[in-house]
């Protein structure tokens, strides 16, 4: 007597990354900004990939990136950030304004 079982296992379909997007989040004025980044896969799954993203500041005079955190300079201007993940990219552009006031002694305080 010989027992034999044949099992056919289909290949596991792996979801491919299809689209990357940076979740819009207003800038905080504490001097740094940590946006969230999501990837949509071919399976329709949406996954947060913030920790795996490589950041590049396209406007280093206004913002710089260090270990995934975006640090803001005191300079006003447009902040452009590029997020990269598995060959996909997204760019966010945010305008940073500096709040100034004329104080009663005639000086401009920013």
C-alpha cells in the first residue's frame, strides 16, 4: 500500500507599490515638521511608509531633512520636499510665512 498526496500551491501574489503620496498636514511653528507618507499597492492596500521614505529638501534655504524629520529655517518661502519609496516619488509644496509685527518702539519684531 502506497499513500501519496499531491498538493499544488499557487504562487503568492505580491502587491506592487503603485502610488506614493504625502498626507497634507499644516506646518507647525515649532521649527520641525514630520509628515506622513502612504503607498497604495496594486492590491488596493494603503500602507503608511513614513519610516521607510527617503526625504530630500528641494529648498534647503527654507527646510532641511535629518533622520526623517524636516527642520524649518527662520527664512520665509516655499518649502518643497521630495519623498522617495521603492522607485515612487511625491513632492509636497508648502508656503512658509514669517509673522512680524511693528512694536510701539518702532522696531519690526519677527
